[in-house]
């Protein structure tokens, strides 16, 4: 396993963290970001941006340490209220790294096909299909057409 | 190492460099263009990937300082509330522009006569009109004839799709009795001159993978090259050189390998934009021009004008389909364009409708704007933001002020160790009052269009994409850098064709006027070839 891939333990922690950041969306029948597999996206990103390896590892270690301080062996084993408390704590104590995690979590989650489809957006890049749009209703301009010239000579 | 001398050396392959190169091919002169950037590959443009919205935070960002591209040069804009946005490639900043293509108005050339501020241009709308028309054809401009805000003109192609949001805003303007009109846009809405038609991809500001947007790499350059222009990419000019008589005789540049070269030329044309041009001239020091080339009166770099922007987003309860269609140029309003002294400021502004973002853009911008929390409440907040937020910008006319300027940074350099430009700029009281007026009117029309809330950013910090005035045009050598046809007062074989020669900024996007000026200057060169240096 290379250092830019998460270990099984780290992946378990991260999945729980991501579910805390973007929880399940029951109305859209969507799981949370962790259950949806956004950790794989984060692996891809830290492959491209090696400086993120340290950032994500720092947060994972800090959250697991938070759990151990409460007699729990890892973050994912904490009850949900304690997980939320841990995330609030880490957001306060590690604002820079946590902001970075949020950014990439949001970015990964909203590229997931299931999420896009739930939003009514085609799960694809804009090109090459593009988008159909309604024809222009230029009759809306009738009143403007009647105006005298507006420019100064 | 010197290359064979050429008749014409053009520096910069963006909006104006492309137009002047193409036009001068009529003369059959030998023409070389040096461009510090490279050709772009449309297959690599962000809209070909699902993560397209994230690229604006990386290699397709607006600011050259954050892109990390070798082709860019850094800009010290710490002393300006508006940061510089540009792009360096074949096509220049037209690669990233929205394609908004409104012309100046007749009154924009007569600011002093009509409103008692700034200066009149030495040319007028009528002089440029045939070049506007020629340029509209070359760039493939879409729009609609009959706009009462302009003198009559033909528009080659039908307007871009207004979409749900454009129609909605049109109804809002109608309710208030205000002017609005489909924007002139350099976007091929039908197949045009070998370009495929627009398919409403959305991210025009990240390059057009379809090739429908009129960036000069797909408009002027293919034709100019077929007609004999040699375009050398990844060639960064350090300085324009002069002979013992003070005439320009070429330029020293670094090629793609970083090797220093010199290109000799009979005529040198600078087309590097309102920041790049003064940077180059100020860096071109010699015994004859110790303060920089064409700068005997000290005006090079002075009178920098942006367009101060106000951005006002509306939040709507209904979906807007606002992530589809050309991003920034479907509808324009010029209700507040011409001067009305009762408003408390002189000159005026245009409104331009800006569509909304896709899911990723909504999410990350919502995060950065503290509108989209993590944890509980995330989905409700996203639902309220996504495809329910879109708005408009006011593009305000700036007025020339000598203290707003481009100079050379004493420390910052590009990758070839050429000094970087430094920007000193502050908003005038007139601009502030104009922005305040525009924000209030934008909120009115958004409310009339159904917005339940608005968000304001004014001035818009990233909006330094219109760079004007730093080598101004005029008849008097004491108060201007170039004459009425773009020739330096000090150096009679040196021409400037970009936005730096603007006398005033108007309240519209400048690209079509920059290109019309380039075509006009080229035509004047052609007509005066026999006595060009007299």
C-alpha cells in the first residue's frame, strides 16, 4: 500500500468523518459522503496533491485520539453525538486542515453520479453533449423596442 | 543570436495582436508575432470533465498569481482592491473571457465635451464603426438588431439562449420599465466560419471546448497563419530595443528553452494588454529612453482603468436552470448608462446577467461564503442554494486618474527574471457612488424578478479583467503616449493596439473596441505605408 492510499483503519475513520460532514439525505435516498465512497475521491486528490496526505492523516489521527481519550479505540466506534462533538472540536483546533477536508469532501460528493442525478443534473461533463434550452421569447422585448433612442450623439 | 529581420514584429497574440496580424497580411509584409503562451488544446478544457468547476481554483483560475503556469507572469496587485485577471496563450485573455461583445456608444468617445470629465478621444464612433462591423464578422457575434441603446447596426448571428433566468430577468426589467436587450456576444449561435455552434455548455470562462466562443485562436489566428504570419509561441519578450536614432529595431526575448534571442524588425506593434504593455515599455530602457520606451512624458503606466464591478446575486424559490447556457452574456441593461447628474455621479454603467453555478461550484462557493454548513442542515442549505441563485453584475465606467498606475515591481520577477508589474489603484468617489447606485437598482430588479433575497459583493475583487488607459491615445504628445492612430509620439515605428491606448473606459466590456481599434490602426498603417515614419 502506498502512502497516498488510506489504510483500512484510516479508511474506516475517514468514512465516518465524511458521513458526519455530509450526512445521509433521506429525502433523496442518498447515503452520506462516507458511505457513498467519497474517501476514494480523496485518495485520488491526495495522489494529485501530495501535500494533502499529511493534512488528511493529521485529521484522522486527531479524531482517533479524541476517541481514545473517551475510552473508545477509534472514531468510527463513537456514538453519533460524540462524533459530532469530535468534529466540532477538530474544526476548532485544526481550522486550516479541516477547511481543506471540507472543500474536497464537498467537491467529491457533488461529482458523484447519484448525487447529480438526485439534483436533476445529468451525471456527465457538459461537453460534448451540452444542454438543450428553451427557445427565446423575444416578444418580451416589445416594450423596449418602442422606446426612443437612448444614446447621446 | 539574431533572426532574419522582418517587416513587422507583433508582441502578443491575444485579442488585438491577432486582429492586427490578420489585417496586415493584406500588405504581404513579413510578419512575426511573439507570444509568451502556447496554443491551447480544447480537448483539455475543463468542460470536458466532471470536475470542471474546480479548475477555476487551479490552472484555469482568473489570477495569473495562482495558476502555476510557466506562461504567466506574476502581478503584484496587493495595493489594489481589484486583482488582475488575464491569460497568456494564443488567444490571450479571450480564452477565458465570457465573450461579451458590446460596442462603445458615441458618447463614450466624447466624455469631456458631454460631461466635463476626463478627455475626449481623438477619434469617434463613426470612425470605428466599419471596423466594429468587420470585427463582428470575424469573431462571429450573436445578438439582435434594433437595440434603442445603440445606433443602428447589423448583428451577424441570432442571440444566445436567454434561458429560464434570462426570460425571468427580462420580465423583471419590463415590470420596472427599464431597458434590457439580448447581449452582443462573440459566441457562434449557428455554425460560423468553420466554428461549431454553441451547445450551451455553460463554462465560457474556462475555455470553450466546442469552439463556439470567439477566442482569437479559433477566429483570427487560423486565417492569419494561412496568410503568412509566423506565430512563435512560448517566446517571452524582455524588451523592445532601439537604434541610435531612437527608432525601435526589434525585441529581445526568451524562447521556449529559455535561450535569449533578438528579433529585428522595421515596425514593432505592442499588443500585451493594459498591464503587459506598460510593463514591457517600462522595462525597455535605453540611453535614449532612460525611463522606458515611449515614456518621455512619464505617462506610460499612468491612468490605469478597470471596470469596477458590483455583483448582486438573487436567491429564488424556484429552479432557474441557471447552470446551462453561456455564462455571462445573455442579457444586458443600459438603463443607467448615459450620465444623469441627479444620480450623484457622472457617466454610468451596464447591467449584465450572470447565470448560476453547477452542483460542485454551488457547494464549494457556498462553503467559502459560509452559506453551506457541514453536518446537520447541509442538505437543506444546499437545496436552497443550488440552481436557485443567479444574478447580475454592474460594469461601471472608471475614469482615468494618474495615481492609478502600473509600474515595475522592484523585486518580483517572472520565470525569465523579467520584472513583474506592480499595480497601484484605488476606487474614486465617483466609482463608489456609481457602485452604490448599481447595487440598489440591481436589488430592485432582482426583487421584481422574484428574488427573495440578495447577496452583494462590491467592488468585485477578482474583476480586474479589463485593463485600460496606461498608454493613452491623443493628439497632444504632452498628454498622451500614442497618436490618434496608435503610433507612439516618441518612437515613430512603434505602435500600440491594445486596451492601454483607451482614453476612457466606457461602461461596457472592452474587447470588441480593442479589436476595432486594432483593425483601424492596421488600416491606417496600410494607408500610410509610403510615409509611415514621417
